[in-house]
């Protein structure tokens, strides 16, 4: 069996490893290996994106959810969370602020909230698109029927984020109630891709019970799906969930996986997530230096930020959108990168060049 360094070289050359090879590589993680990986990842990141970092304006428009995922702070059983829904006017206001600040992608994210009917969602997408035709709309609304995804795509949505969470069926069942299944989740992802969405999947690093074999399966699934985006961040416990007492994921392992993803699929849109910035004050910068090329600052009104607490101590819950934007600008410039005003589509060259 090859050594971990040779496996990284092989990954770069062939973009594929076997499950056993992934397990060796993930198990071999140490500081030296990580540096070797990050240099390669940064070389590829620079080759495809230069020093440009794409920004997405995140609008967390509802924290009502019918699901009860064991890890999630806004799961339906959490009676301590004060629930909210943004009105269409409030959402349009977020887009207006965002556009002024240079955002050209709006991400509408929320729990699975039946109050936002198909008709309301299509109307929302259509209205945003009519007002901001040069912007991309990303949806992150959980599992829906193929017909629903199709309707939203016709209304103007461009992208969809739905993390598979874990590709291992037994592990999936330990993280979710029995009405949810990894089979359904994967089917949604295949549907989204087929419809024509730029599709994003992903998983939490260090979720309870996660093993190197589970991670190997995640990477194999991602290779098979060939998504356009992959969102990964550390699992962080939330005090009002069944996983309150579980240990969280580590910065080191999250960065290592970001690096592996960049080398496996060099053109990926890969965010340095808020969760990474939550467990390390320089987490997002470290994510970029490990190969990420996207950041997703929050555009939600400050009055609701604290209520969309998926995990404890989430950062940026008190800052105005403009503050988040300029804070990230400074952070990126310090490490030699720059935020660009661009939709940042998959596989499309940045318009700023
Ligand atoms: N309802 C949509 C969905 O299920 O895709 C979007 C909202 S959901 C809260 C977005 C993501 O948050 C999930 O895919 C999950 O990976 C992440 N998340 C939830 N709880 C978390 C936690 N405790 N730590 C880290 N990430 C978490
Ligand atoms: Fe629905 Fe987390 S359980 S968003």
C-alpha cells in the first residue's frame, strides 16, 4: 500500500482513490502531510481562481423546521428557540443591502417550513430574479420533490445546497430520526443535478460516531456525484440537542478535508464556512489557505441572527451585513486574497478579468 504522500500525488494525477486508500490517507493526517497537501491545494486554487474569493450573501429566512435532526439547533424539538419567518419585504431588503455591498449571489436558507409553500417560494425566487437579473440565486431548503425542485428552477433559481451529511447508511441513521434516509437525500442530489442546478453537497467533520471509513465513503460519494459545490464544516454541539455533550470536530481535520477536496476536484466551489470561523478565530483564513475559495457572510437582519443558531457560539450574530463584508475583506487581504464582485458560477471565468 502506498504512503499517504504518494496517495496525495495519486489523487492529483487520477482524481480517484479506493476506499482503502482514502482510509490510509485520512488516517495518516499529521502536520507535515497537511502542509504537503495544502501547498498542492493552493497551487490548484491559484491555477483556477487566482487570488479571487467569491462571496455569497446568506439570508436565513426561516428557522421553523419540521425535521428533528439530532445535531441541529433549530430542530423541531428545541422548544427554547424563538421561531421567526422573514416577510417577502424583509427578504427583498436583505437583497437590496447585499447588492449595494457587492453581492451577486443570494443564498436563501431555512428549515423545512411548510408555511413557505411552493407558490410563495417560486414567487420569491421570481421577484428576486426580476429585480436582480445579474445575480445568482442559491436555495438551501432541504428535501423536496423533483417537481418542486423543477418549479423553483423554472422560477429562476440557479443553485441548490443540500449536504448529504454522511454517505454511510448506518451512520446517517444515528444522526437523524427514522423518517429521514440517506437514500432519499442522495436521490434529491441526483435530481437536482439532472434538473440543471449547480449542485452542492457536503457533510459535517467530526459528527458523532464518524470514522475514517465514513469519511472515505463521503469522498467516494462526492467523486461519484461530481457536485459543483461542497460545503464542509466542523460539527459543533448545540446545548439543546441530544448531541449537547458530544465532542466537536477539529480545525485540523476540517482543513485537511478541504485540501483533499480541492485536489480531488480542483474546480469545486468550496466555502470556508462560518462553523470553521466559529471554532477558530482565524478559521476562515485557514480554510482559504487549505484550498477553499468561497465565503458566505450573513445578510439576515441582525434582529433574527441569534435565532438561527444551528450550534453554540455561532459568530457574526451581532454584526450588520456591511460590517461582515468589510471584516472579511480585511481578513482576506491580509492573507493575499481579494473578494470579488461576481456571481462566481462553476466553471465560468470571473468577469473581473
Ligand atoms: N434545511 C436545510 C437543509 O437541511 O439542508 C438547510 C438548513 S441546515 C441547518 C444547513 C446545514 O447546517 C446542515 O446541512 C448541517 O450540515 C449544518 N448543521 C446543522 N447543525 C449543525 C451543527 N450542530 N454543527 C455544524 N453544522 C451544523
Ligand atoms: Fe431542519 Fe436543522 S433540523 S434545519
